[in-house]
């Protein structure tokens, strides 16, 4: 299990799923075969599977151990959750909690769970099934989420035209922690630990947040789904089809990459395949990856 030391903070990736996901041509609304082909030599086979045309995605949490707190950033998809029409996330049974334990953390030891946004693959382990009820997986944790995103998805869950998997996601993975009084609704500048700061990164969802880590002279950015696949560094104008506000998502992605380049912050997204994190170099208005191979 790869562990990174960023200043005084230990960061460990906790894997839920790794493998081929959506076809690239369906995933990016701006997909252009020729442009994509020009990147295939470095994307395949780690980030793209040529034989199937699918992007390789990792679904993981970042376990962040500061001198004072144990924090999980993003909570993956969870086990035993009905996700109609979303086979990748439907009724999973993964050893995610065993992997967390192997990293040295029991559910009782988690102080905060931070959700960059409230999509299906970021809130699942907020809860687990116990005697037919969804209960908080981490009994001593506060669950940190953006007020804007919460209110948006709470309203969506009540609309009859909302996809069933999204309704279920709110009702089985967000609502139970709200009802248990364990949710903290936050906005720009919130700190649950002195070295972690919430910043708004809207576009993928209305209240999407990133979490900035600063410890000693080192920096990292947990960027959630501001981008999904490393091809979106050189092709930073390409959105995912799940970005709710395409123009805003594009603006946010450009600002995020510029910020990482300027501050030498390690970019730690929610879905990059190995080595899962990279530094960013700016060249004019273009960006390049500088992988952190540890
Ligand atoms: Zn995601």
C-alpha cells in the first residue's frame, strides 16, 4: 500500500474498484477521435484500454492522517446498495473496510469523512447496512459536505424525474448521516483540521468542493471529480458527461490546474489510475503531467 508523506501528513489511497469503466467516446462530450488518438501512446494501457475503447478508472478514498485527525476524503460506492441502471456500482461487495483496516484504521477511528460532492461513487461508505437499516459506517465521524451540494441533491431526490440510482444515493448514503445529526454543511474556507481547507470548485456538481492540504512547505489538492482521467490535463477543456454545468466545469478545471502548477501542489484526484497523483506544469495556457511515482 503506497503511502505519501506530505509535510507532517500521511496520505494513503484506499481502493474500492480499479478497471475499465465508461467508453472514452461516450464519456467526453467533446470527444474527438483524432485528438484522443494522439494521446493513446501514453494513456494505454494504464489509463485507457484500446481493445474495449474504455477509460480505466480507479474508485478510491484518500486516507489523510494529520497530527491531530484521521480523515477520509470521498467515500466511494459502498456495499449492498441498489443502483438501478448503474451496473458498475450496483449491489457491490468489496473488501473496502478490510483495506482500510490493513492501512491501520478501524471505522471507529475516523474523525471526519469529507465528500467532495454527493455523486454515487463519493458517498457510498458513509453508511452500511445493519439489520436492514442504513447506519453511519464511521460511528465517531462528522460527515463534511458542501451546503450547496447537499441542498441540490436533497431537492433532486424528491423530483419524480430524477434517476432511481440518484434518488437511492441520497436516501441511503446521505440522508441517514443527516438524520443522525452527524452532517456538517460547509462553505468556502471551512477547516476541520488546521492543515485542510475547503475551496469551492463548482461545475461537475453545483456545490463540488476541493480540499487543500498545506503542511510545512508541502501542498496537495484533493480535487474530487474536477477531472476524471489524466487526458483531461493536456485536454483540460474536455468535460465528463456527468458535469452538470459544462462551461463552469471547464473554467474550474483550468483554474485548478493553474493553481496546482503555481503552488507546486500535488494533484490528488478521485479516479486516476496508478500512480494516482501528479504535479502539474503550465506551458502557456496548456498543462502537462509530472507523475508522482513516490
Ligand atoms: Zn466520481
